[in-house]
C-alpha cells in the first residue's frame, strides 16, 4: 500500500507540529520571515519553507526554533538525515524543546536507528509521560528492532493511558502478527473495530489476517467495509481482487483492478494482475496492453515479458514473441518452458533450424537438471511451489509468471509502521473536511480521480489579454512550488517591483506581484498588492477574488495556531517551548478576557472583509460560481450552515455539475440535521467524481 499510503492527502504529523507558540527576540524582519516560513510549512510548501528558515538561521544562528521547523519540513520531504542534524542543532540551543526530541526520534526511526530513536522518545516522555504518539512511536521502534518484550511493556503504558484509541490496538496487533500470535492479533483488530467502526485501516488490516487464515468470506466482508469507508485507497481494491480471485469470482476481481487503474493508470500490481485475468478469459489484445504498460515502466519485469511473449504468439505476432523470449532467456537461461515456446514461435516464422536447436538445448538442460536433482546437487531456481497461486511483488522467480502479484509482506509492514510513526494516521480516514476554496494561481496539484478542468469565461477573457507571465488557473488543489519555481517567482517579484517603480499606477503589475507573493506564501505582502490593484482599478474582479482567498488562508492559519494552544490533537504532541503545553497561552485564554475579546473582534472583522470582497465580486460578475462557493466555505467556518447552503445552491443553479458545491452543501445540510437532502447532495457529488462522498454516506446510513 506504499503509494496509496504516501499519496492520501498528506497531513502526516504536520498539524501536530504547528501547534506551539514562539517566543522570539523582537526583530521584526526575522519574526516576519519565520512567520512566512511557518505559513509555507502549514500549507505543505516544504521546499519553500526551508528557504525562509535558512534566512532566519543565517541572520540569527543562535535561535533554536528555525532549526526545528526546518527539520519538520525535511521530515516531510523524507530527508531524515538532514532532519536529524537540524533537531540536534535545535537541542544544542534549547535542550528543553520537547518537540525536537520527538522529531529527531522520527528522523532516526526512519533511518532504522532504533536505539537512538527510543532514547529520544524516552527523553520526551520524561517531560510528558503519557504522550500518546511518542509512546506509539517507541513501541513501533521496539517492534522494528525485534525487541517484543520492550514493545509489550510500552504498549501496556500506552493502553493504560489511552485505552480508547483504535490505532493503538492496530499497532499492537501488527506486533502480534510478527510474533506469530494470530489469536492475539485478531483480538486486537476486533477491539480496534469495536472502538472505531469508521476507521478503514482496522478492517483492512483484519482482512489481511483473515485472508492468511483462509477465512476468505471474512476477509471479503472486511475489505468491503474498508472500501465503503475509504474509497480512494488502492490497496483495499487490490487485496479484494486477490480475495475474489481465490473465491473464483473473476468478474469481481477484474472490476477491482479496473477501479485501481481508473484511479491510478500506472499501478503496476493492478496492471499485471488484470493482464493475467484478461489472459485467462481470452481477452488477449487488451492483456497485451496491460503488460505493455508494465514493461514500459519496469523493463526488468520478466514475468510480464514472458506473459506478453505467450500472448504475442497467440495473437500471431511471432517475431515479437521471439524477441520477448530472447530477453527472458538472457536473464533466466535455465527456464526451460521459454525454450520450448520460442521453438514453436520460430517454426511459425519458418526457422526450423532455430526451432530444433531450442528443442535440443531445452532437452539437454532438462536431462542435466534431472540428473542433478537425483544426485542432490542442485535445484531448479525456476521451480515454484504448487500450493500457492500468488507471488510477492519483489519475487523475481520466473517460474511464478502466471501468479497474481500481492504486496510484499515486509514492504507492507514497513509502510504500516512508517505511517504510524509519521503522525496523525487516525485523522486521515475519519476526518470530514469541506472541499477547499478556489483560487486563481499558476499551478495545481493533479487529482488521479477527479479529472476536472475548472473554467470561467471571465477568467478566460483575462488570460486572453496575456497581461501576466503565465496563464491563471482556477483550482482548489494548489501545488507546492519546486526550487526552480520558487526562484522564478522571487525574480518575478523583483521585475514587477521595478515596473511598479516606473509605473506606480499599473494595477496589473500590482496584481501580478500579489500573485507572486501569494505563491511564496507571503500573505501580508500579497494582500497589500491586491489592495493597491483594487484601489487603482475598482472593478478588477480577479483581485477581489484572490484577496478574499488569501485573507481566508491567513485566517485559517491564524486560527489553527490559536486553537492548537488549547486543543488536544490526539497525537499527544503540541509545539511549545520548554515541553509545556503553552501554559502562558492557556493562562491568557483563561484569564485575559479582554485579549480574548480582541481576538474575537479581529476574527469577526476578517470575516466581514472577506465577505465584502465576495459581495463586490458577485455584483461585478453575478455568474462567477466560485465566489458563491468560497463564500459558502467562509460561512461554514462561521457555523452559519443555512447561509452556506444558500451560497452553494446559488453556485449549483449556475453550474449544475459543480461537484464540490454538492459535496459541501451536503455537509452543510447534515450539520443542520437535514440528513435526507444532505445524503442526496453527497450522492450527486460522488456521481460527479468526489468519491469520498460515499464513505460519508456509508457512515450516515450504517445505523451506528
């Protein structure tokens, strides 16, 4: 499940890592750069955030916090060695920053430095003895180093402190499987399902165990439930396809592999397995297409080549078959079936001498192998055990060419633990979030399922004027910048600044510079430039739209920081200085009522400013559906679900295929207690491509 696990929308432990309050020396430039870096980190723009933290470190290398935040970014980029070094530099400057021990433990654990990681978690637990995520991580580290006694002791502490977390039982169940205690493992998986019947991995993990116990019906039921709860997890479909195949349900297995390929056309396991199934049912040409794609991505996949060779022979492409047989035999010179098959193909192309040579060579090799076996000298490396009709993905035994591929057990286990130690796995499958707001930008993150191009004629008309260096895109899936793009937009800021110095009344230049600042996560400067563009051109509709969207992002980040000071994220780790849960912030929240009122007034003011921008935009362009949608999202944030539903309805009236509006209106209606219409909206959203809607429908109709 590696790819799916790494692709599922990627919160990891980032939300955990952004909960603290900083106490920095009062140098405004350093403060601001660090704040912008944390903006970038929060919005998962890791490469960009590192550049900002680098600036702070160069300016004030004695500060601990920028090293810590840079480590968080590096962890999310899988630079574990660099993250470990940064955490050590942070700890050298502030040995009481508990979060740095936690992050360094993750970095070390990811490098298989299990003893060092355990030492870090023990240090952190010295400050916070019941921290759930550090206890989980430490237990996993003991499992990974095969110290099951240490793991069991840690699990005892964990379950005593946190008896109601399903993930704790799932992780311990994985440990029992490694120990070979399937009875205890099944009991833990059962307990996980009982504690949280809406957490898909509980069913997915139990399904694997039941499959291994040959309880195919039980495994099928669990996978059905996992898919209902998480419709976008490729691994569940692949595993269900395997179970269905074992139950002789070829049609069902084929449907599962079709679904995976619809979501991820380059999934090699699904392609290989579907190719085999198509071969079995005589759909030879389409089977060849699947094997073509597998070989294109993995030229050394010799089982795929051999299958394609057989299929090419069946479809009359004898020269192509011979070419594939040659490749296979170069790698496996003792694979006798390939000699016999190549001989048949050579006869078809009128090469009887070549065919006879292959037959003779195969016969001689077969006789020699028979003699060697009888003498106990060797065994055929292409032999395959008859009792198993599957092979693991890494198994290169060409004798298993016609067996369905399953995930490697070691790889599955590694990814299971990697998922655990990387943070808030419990939220990935159970959180229900609105579809995000839309924005005008240059880049978007591709969605493998929801392949929609968002269009508005006014935006198209603006792009046709070619006023900006790149075409603006309407999207609610913003993409993080790579290093080249970061450099491009910093240079673009300089160019537009020079242009503005020469032509200060150029509204488009201010807008273009605002987009650049927005892309490098400097919201304060972006808003200033949108302000200026609007002041110069009061009917500049894209500027109103993006100013509102950036204000909302800034508000979202600010609220995440405020709530993090008092909210228990279930992971047990909050970011604060000195290993305390922001005592000063908590005290202020409890006793400084005027400050709390000021914060509430500021939030209300920001909401009003954002709504005002959307109101003006709608007056300028009443058919701009994305303004209604974004305003609906803001009203959901204000918990005004009735007004939000009206906004989504206005968007849907103007665009009856607006999937995101149906989805968010469904959630708004559910929040109002209007279950029937809410479920109807979610059903429509699912039909239009937001398949996560089905997992919510399942929850609402399951009777639990």
